[in-house]
C-alpha cells in the first residue's frame, strides 16, 4: 500500500457527482466532452474517464453516485490507468473515500505474481494522510496474516510479527513457549497446542505510559484448526488457516492504536497454537484445571478457541484494565445467525455496546450486539467438572461460547467486549476482495479514539 498513497496536492481529480450535479457540470463543458459523457451514460458506466482533447491522457475521473456510499470508490483503483489521482471533494469526506479506494487496491501476492495496481492516490492534508495510511496499513496487515497459509503462519511466525511490531513502536514483547506454559500456569493453552510440532505459546506485548488507562486486547491465535480428535470434515478444514483471525484483528487494532499514539497503557495477549492430532492430543472427556482454577470437561476438541482464550482472559483480568476486548473466529453459529459479513459482539456494558452499534452503522463497518443470555449457562453444565467447554445443544452456540468466556472475566470491575468474527470475505464486494478480512476494526478504533484521546 505504501507505494499507492502519496502525501501531495498534485494529481488528476476524481470528482463525485450525483446525476443532477453531473448534468450541471456537463452543461459547462465542450461539445466533445458532453458527447463523451452522454455516450458513457448510455453504456451505463458509473466511472467515466474524461480524456484531454490534445494529449488523450485522463484529465478527470467522474464517479456517478446515487447515494452516500462509503464503498463508492472501492473498485476504482484497479480500473484506472497509471497516474496519480486526488479525490476532489470536501476535505471532511476525503478520509472515508480514500480508505475505500486503497482497500480496493489490496492484493495478496506473496505466492503469485499479479498485475500491478498503477493508480496512486494523493492526499494533501497531513492529518488525513496519516489517518488513512494507518487505517489501511492495519486492515491490510490483518488481511495478509489471515491469507498466509498455515505452514507459514504458525505460532512462531506470529511471534515474529509481534516482535517486529514491538520494535517499530518501542513496545516490550515477551513469549511463553511450550512447557513453560505449564510452569507459569497456562494449562489450557498448552493442552490445545501440545500435539503440534509447532510449540504453543502465549504472546504478550505491552506499550505506552504505565500511568495511562489500561487497555487490554486478547486475540484467538489458532493458526490451524484440524478439530483435534473430533476431526473436522475436509470442507470444514479447508480454510482453517483463518482460525487465527482474532489474533490478526487485535494485531491490526494494536497497530492503529500505536500509530495514533493514543494515551493508553496497551497490552496485547495472543494464545498462539495449532490444534493438531497426535498421540498426545487432548481427548473428549478429559478434564483440565484452567489458569483461573475453574475445571473444564472437554466435550468437544473442536471447541478449542474458547479454551486458549480463557487462560489469556484470566491473565488479562489480573491487571483490572479499564476495558478488555477480545476478537475470535469462535463459532459457526454466529455466521448462521448474522451471515459472514456482519460480525456479532457481546458486551457487559450496554452503554459501550450502544455507542459501538451507532458508530458502526454510521461508518459502513457495522457490528451487531448479541445477548449474554444467562439462562443458557445451564447448557454447558458438567457432571464431573465445574463446566463443559461447549453446550449440550448446537442451538445458541455463539451465546453459549460467549457465556463460557464470561466465566473467566470480572465484568463488575472491567467492561468486557467479545467479538465473534468471520475474518473472511466469501464474495467480492467493492473494496473487499475474497479472502482474509478485518471486520469491525474501524468501528472499534473510532470508539477507542473518542474514549481515550
């Protein structure tokens, strides 16, 4: 993305017109331009490239807008010829359209050579340039992490990403690896990851002034999920490289926070594992005593995300942060309820949840609140342990998963947000290609920016 965004006032204008505005502009142009625009309209073109009469090069790009659509420019970058362009609209609208333009230019080309995007976007305002750059780089970082094949994005590789991030922003970074997890009382993280040749680990990044408000992010880092001994079918396993999508989200959100220099004491915890099958894999029916001391009966080894998260959440809670947020690709039940493009979230603080919903509906990054319906706690009752790791019925599966996690936080002292995300686009939309995706990040960052700035 760095080579597609330039800090400059120079470029070919991209003008956004309603049909009425276009007619008014068109009436003031030469007969040649008027004919050119009319021909394009007859062909139902929404993006019209006006050539210079003498050179033939693009003199102006016209985008016809029927409404105020955040993703209006989402497909434009891949359609424009080589050149530098600027969005010729009111300055307060540049940021959103620029983000859409640049997100639409995303390509994952680590393993395959793709046609280069040759259209650059210029932004003159330094503050807008910095905000757009941080947002797009962060979202594309999440996309890259999710798109990377599991063989190249195992716990040790994720640790390298976190270490690079810590060096970039002057943060501290530590990791607890393999049997050290048992020595330091992270038993469920170790249990889920012990069957893999890629040692499980807890990644721990800290940044910011210790006197600032504590903000802690936790991300599910299951780098590949076979389902364990409760093995997934081939179709269910095919895209399980994306099961570290929660970790990708919190890494990207941390990048946004640190780039903006928000006055917080940030901590990022990622339990990174591979849920593999081997002679020492954990079994259905096993009982584990978690970091918090709660005993858990394993009903299904494919409900492993909540197991690694519960130890990390228990650790996060020890510092009583002002806000605790986790992201996870946790349940198919949430996808069934809301589809793949609308992430669900849970909150122990209704005021925060309501504000997040409002922000998301206003910035084309919607999220949807689901209920922490306590009556469903009875569904993960165990006869031999404090709780089971999943419900006795598939109904309400996202809710029961959230309620399981809630057992490991202290909502009376720390507001908690849990995001159950897809982290993947199953269809191409303007600005959102098929593959890894960050959902709800712009909304979450907007809230944090407002709260802590």
